[in-house]
C-alpha cells in the first residue's frame, strides 16, 4: 500500500475522532459508559465512511507451479498392428506415463493419430493411413505459447499428407521419436505409383505409367506384367541395382471392349523378399463407347461429301453416313449430329425431325440451295439470294474464341462458290471465316457458329470445301490441319448436350478407403443448386449380401455419401431425390488394399532427422529409461513458479457497508432506549 494512502487513512481516523469528540464530549460533563459506547459506535461509522471515500486498494499475491506439457503421441495405424509392435508401443507408453518422477515434473496428455489427430488414448491400430505432419501441426495449434515436449511413438512411415521431416522447421517444441517396429533394412522391390486415365475410348489406346523402385545392395532382376481381367497384355524384364534403383515404365494398351476393366500390375518377387504386398497394384479403367454418329444428308452428289466424311472420320470416335433426305424418323433416331448439304424442299421432314429432337446441325449452302425453302423452315439466318454465282475467298478471324483455330492458314485457300444476296443472322454468332470477293473484304460471314436456345449450329455459305482439303495436303503433304479444323467444329457441335439435374461423381475403383465417397449435385427446374432436397443412396453388394441405404449429407455445394465402412468387393448403387422422379445408378469396386502394409521396416533415419531438427533425441523401445532420464535432466522442462497479483478495491468489500449500517443502527437503538432522541 502506498504511503499516501496510509496518511489518508490516519487523517480519516483523526477526523472521525474529532467529529466524535465534538458531538459527544464538547461542552458536556457526561463521561459515563453510555457516552463512551455511543462515541465508539459513531467513530466506527464515520471512519468506515471515510475509508470508502479513500477506497484503498488491497494487493494479494497468489503463487502456482506450472509444469511442462508432455504429449505422448501414439501411432494408431495398421502398420503397427503386429502383436509384437503393438505390445512394444503399449509397454513403453505405460512405463513412461506411470513413472512417478515424470508425473511430478510434467503435465501428461495422450493423443493418437492416423489420418488425423485424435484426443482418445485408446489404441486399435486400424487406421488405414498415417499423417504425421497433420498430427504435429494440430498439436502446434493446441499448445502454442506453452512449454511443451512431444514423445512420438511411431514407425516413422508416413503415407499421407505433408512430409513431416520438412515440417520440423516450423515446429515450436522438441519432438522425441521412439522407433516402433523392425529397423532392419531388407531387400525389397515395389510399385510406388501408377498413372493412367480414368476413362478410355473404345478401339483407342490408353497409356499406363508405372514407377518401380528397389531397396537393396545387390543387382536384381524382376519381371513386370500387366493383366486386364486376368489376361496378360504386357511383359517386361527390369534390371535394378543399388545405383540404378528406380525405373519408369510407360506403355499403351488397347481398349478392346466396353466396360470397367480391372488392371493388375505385378512384379515377380525377389529371392527371400519378405514384403511382397507392395509388388502388386490394381487400378480400374472404364472403356466407354463415345462414338458420335453423324448423318451427312444431301440430295446431290458432290466432292464435298467425300471430303467431309474423310476429315470427320480421321477421328475414330466419329462415323459419318452419307444419306438421302428421304429417311424416316426411326432411321434418323440413331444419329447424334446432322450435316445438311445444300437443302431443298425434299428436306422438309429432316428439318421437322431436327426441330422436334433439338439436335445440333451443320448447314452447308451453295448455288444449288433452295433459299426460299431454307428461309421458311428455320429462323437462325435469312438470305435474300439473287441466284447469281460468285467465287468467295476466306479470311480467318484471328479473334475467334469458341475453340482454337490458330493452326489454320487460309491465305492460299482457293475460293468457294456461293450466291450473292443480303444475309441476316438473327441468332448469337461468331465468324470463323469471312468473305473476300476480288480482293475486297465484305465483312460478311462465310463460316460461322451459332448458339441458340435450342442448341448449337454451324453454317458454311459456300460449296467446294474439298478444294481446301486438297490445298492443305499440297502445303503440308498431309490432310491433318484441315481434318483437325473440321474435327474441332464437329466437337463444338457434339458437346452441347442437355444438362442433367442430378449428376453423380464417383470412382469406378476405390483403392483404399481414405477418399471413398460418392458425390451428387442436384438442381431445381431453373438449374439452381437445391440445398433443401433430400437425397438417398441404396448400395447393394454384387458378390456379397450387403444392402445398405443411407442419406447423402449436404456439404459445400454438393451432397455426399461416405462409403469407407464398406468391405472390399463389387457394388451397385442408385441415388435418388426424395419426392422427385429423379434417380441415377452406377457401379464401383473397393479393392482390398492397405497402404500401411506396403512398408516393412521403420524409417528411423527420417525420425532421427526430425529429432535433431527440433533439438531432441531419437530413442528405441529398449531405451525407455534413458528417455525418462533425458526428460528429467533437461533444464528446459523445469517447472516454473508463477505469481498472480490480485488487486481489490476496498469498496468491493460489502462487509464494510454492513459495519456502517450496524454501527448506526446500534447507536440509534441505544439513544432511543435511553431517551436521548
């Protein structure tokens, strides 16, 4: 308490005495016990009032002992599921956390980790992946700003997430790794990674890239085989040694039939190789038939028809049929896209069918086109033709945006024949080529693409397209540039498919269950994402009796069903929207693959680098007593005594008000009893 406050309290006591003397003893001769009692009560009341006015602050110091946090972080992945390793981990953990000296010096907390950090201390060793980096990062956030040490019991093999060795640079507290498992280095050959596409087109080839690595000192030889649904398709002998310890194998396979193909990649085991689980890898490829069937309809014979067929069919995913306009609707139903060549009145039913189906079309006009008929049956463009032939040379639109046409060079292309007349395009369009007549740029469309409410359309206002293909060959000794250009136009027209209100996203084959989910997006009638819908999924086992229905949970812009609890096998499923006539089905396969079992030895060298990077030490299970000694002797972990000073104002003590009230009340009753009032 400050000296100024003490002086004020003394002054308050003196002032209270002066006031009491003046009230009870000035000009009075009564010196009896009654007067003294009343004087004392009045003094107490006045002095307490003055104390409240002064309001001195009372300071109280509280002392506490703060212990260092000792985090026991245990690996709960299946790589430690062997009885010997599991017992080793549990035994070391119990020995350390039950040590009396450790309990007195540290505040002990227990965590486990697999794919993520868990607060539970129970160990099942069933986690299918190990993410050491994420576990350390989470501890950093929880215990930031505190004195903490981490004792990590693990084999050091990480199968998921950020590399924990590099994470050590960001770590704020020491990490003491205790190595669990076999530290012996065994000769091992393994498949590290397989890269391929999820889908392949029928009759095409699809690539596979395989990364193989070897750990050992002696030169070895192994045979790599690739089988599709049990049938061997590829075989290659690999020779590896201590220096050349990895190899990338790239090959292509034929997509011969439609469906999901199970691809098995296998390395023949080495002599005395202990871990052969990592010698095999399974992947899935879905072969789909995405051929676009195109009807090229013409009432006349012309070289353009052959040129278009050759250019379009240069892509094996497209077939072109040259047909007459007398086709029935049933015959037209098999086609996805229509090329209309110089239409006349015989095309009436063709246009009616295209309009009803909402199909996309590519219209080519020329001198033999019946413009009166064409202006009547469609509304995308109109032309007032003068029936006068004219040769038109093309000019490339360098600013075209719908697809890439930068490879096309049309400066040497011969002219095409068209008819003169006023042209009006009423739909939204963009020119690929514009017209030039006798050296004059007309800024009129020659080749355009349109987008309407019903779909997409392309229009070429001229015949003799075959001459352009011949010129392309004359310049490059191949038709590739012209054929690629026509293919891009066809691809633009073929890709405008109707949007589905219910869309699914899933894998055909799940290798491991860490990311085994099925996602769905559902849109209302206006194609706005509906987050109030109820989606359910029914999953049935194809080769087992599992049948499970579950809701699809709303996430950030999609619905999701978690299928990680399903055992390995083949499944079919149907997702539907409740109270809506919308459903979609599919199939998937869950492989019996455990990445944790691909690693045989503990990675103690990496754990040692982690320990050194955080100014700690590496230990083995036999050194449990040394861990205790190091933790007890390290001065960084000495408990710290901390003081906490509490400052309380006297006005906060309600008892003082009670004393004032009691003193004044007692004085009043005594005076009244003795007739002094």
